[in-house]
C-alpha cells in the first residue's frame, strides 16, 4: 500500500511511503480528530492513501499571510 503526502494548497508531492502495512500510530494518524482525518486522509479504489498536508513553501506563505488559512488554495 503506497501512502502519498501531497500539499493541500499547491499540489506538490511531499513524499511517498511504499510498504505493505502501516499502523495508524506509526504515521501519527491517531493524533488527529475524526474531522481532521476526513479532511486530510483520502483512500483510492486501488488501496493507495493520499494524505493532504502543507509543504514548507506554503507554510511560509501562510505564516506571512494568516488570512490565507481561509482559502482552499492561494497558489495561482
């Protein structure tokens, strides 16, 4: 099962894990609320997992412009 981490704002692939089995605790998913899991973790039909997170560049932009947090995307 592949787990791909992708920036929720710019779509950049941040990283990918290729292993057959992971525990939610190993990935830190157990620290997320139910709502955070719904927003961040997406499952494809082929068993792959897509985790929406924030890349360093977008994090820096968010820190400089806090009002961007309200937007789904601020990259154009």
